[in-house]
């Protein structure tokens, strides 16, 4: 196991069979120079994908595929190991579920849904907007809107997530209206992290960070019209309007019109008896649900600090518009078949997921997870220099990603092949 794997994986006891398998693998690797090349490549691929050593039979099966020139088939064998889902994919997705971007968090509905999307080879763009959630088949306690106990029970039992996770309609499991579901964005874990308190801008920002690989600084554009910036943003911070015009406006002019799509959501909990919100749940204002403070379906949080700049935008509904389709952020590759505006989280997240930046981000994240380095880094595996062909390779994967239904599992196989060594 690599140092990287030791850092991310939970310690496990492999027992005598695991030790025998490891010894057998070592014996095979040392048995002759004629076999060493593809055996070492097969082992590296398995280590990177599953995070555990292969059994002798698996190693030989992978070697046979490599000898036949089919590295993708060899990767598929490695990805049949339960640890590919229980450890590699879980650890890959875990930082996206919390503001601290911590990998050491329990399994939850967000990470379980990512695992399900990878296993079932679904269109990965729909992770952000589909009416889908993955729950444990036959696991007690059952899913709860106010507890993570269902997923904690799966993790505590050490079940095979590959075999246990069951795809369901999020609207049926959680009770959200189907039109209000938005993939992992409306999962309980994401709601607890990003829709709690605040102004719901965090949900937009962390989606940008986790799924488009950029923070607000990278999309800063002061040329956009600031007509949708809310009242809680000062137009002259510290008494200097230049700070707003050259700083704050560059983010808020584009972010606030987009985050308006989340205006009907709030994660509610009892702060007196539940300091961290552990037992709270997502609340969505459906038609007929009027917030007493706003007189509309808009959550009261959208009107906080209204006295900061009373002439600012007052959010009336969940209609969003993407001002970044023009200007410097046009380069993010927005889908021209989409209108660039709409109502609610589902259509807003579809706008982000169908961008070229989204596809590029997923490929880059997979590369870093499997190859253990950034693309074009000045360091590499075993002290070698980074491969100058990395970026061209990633570009080809992005094209292939789109051509194959945005199947992210295929990208993991491609990365394992690319970084298997010579």
C-alpha cells in the first residue's frame, strides 16, 4: 500500500489470507525479468484504483489483459474490488461534502450517491441535478431526513457498497417535490454543510469549487451588471466605493443572480439543543409555503442585513440568470443549447454541470487521485519529471468523457492506464 493510500484509507486487518496473497504477489514480481514489466504495471494499476494489493489470480488476470494490449479491461478487473468503492471513490468524494474539505468524514447520502453514479456508469453531469439518491438495500435504520444513522450503519458494518447501494428517486425517499430535487446539491449532507444559516451563497461557491475546480477569484469579473446584488452587500466597504467596484462586485454580480435559484431552500435545526445541526433537515418552500418575514416563498435568509444597502436587490423568487455567459467567463464553455436562465436549483445546477469547465474538472480530479500528482507537475512517480503530454492527454479524455455519456468510471480506467508506469 502506498503512503497516499495509508493516509486516506481506514486501517484494516487483512488477516492471514491477505498476508499470503501479498507474499504470493511479491514472489511473482521477483520470479523473472520476462514477467516483471506487465506484472508491475498490473499491480500499480490495482494499488491505485483499489488501494489494496491484488490477489494472485486477479494480478495474473490483469497481466493477461495488459499482455493482450487491453489496459482498460485490466482496469475493469481492479475496479471490481470492493475497496474501489468503499475507499477510493468514498475518499475522492468526501471532501466535497463539507466546508473544511475534510476527507475523514462518515459515509453519507452525498458520497453514497457519488459511489452509485460511478458504479452504474451514469451521466456524471446529472450528479448535480437528477432526482436520484442512493440508499442501502435492507440496511436498518432506514434513511432519515434528520439523521445520518442509515449511512453510518453501513460503514460500521463494513458492507460492500458495490453490492448494497440501491438507486432510488430522491423525491420518494426524502419527500422533496421532484422539481425541487437537485442531485447531491439537495442531499442531506450538502444541505447541512452549505444551506445551513448564511445566505445560500456557500452552496453555489462550493459547487463551483468542487465541480468546476475554481473559486470565486477565478471567475471575478467587474464588467457584469450589478443589478442583482442583494441588500446585504455594502457598496462602499470602509467608506470606499472603489473596494466594491473593483472587488466585491466582481464576484457578486455573477454569483447573486445564480444563487437566486436556491432561494426556497434552508437547512433548519434547533440551535439550543443541537449546536452543530446534526439533527436538522432540509426545508423547501413549495407552492403555498409563504415565509412570514418575506411574504413570499423566499427564505428569510435572503433578506438578512437589508439595511446594509437598502437600495440593493430584493429577492422575489427563485429565478436565476447566468451573467457569466458573456465576458471573460464565457470561456467556461457554457452549453449553448441551454437558455442560460430558469427557476430553481435543478435548472441552475444543470447550467453548471453542462459546462466545459465541469467536464475538465472531473477529469483533472480523477487524474490527481489515480496518478497521485497534478497534471504537468515538475515531479512525478518514483522521482521522475512530470509528463509534458499530461495536458494533451487530459484534453483527449475530456472529449472521450463527453463521447461516452460522461461515464466517470471510464476516466478512472484511463488514468490507471496512463500512470501505470513503463
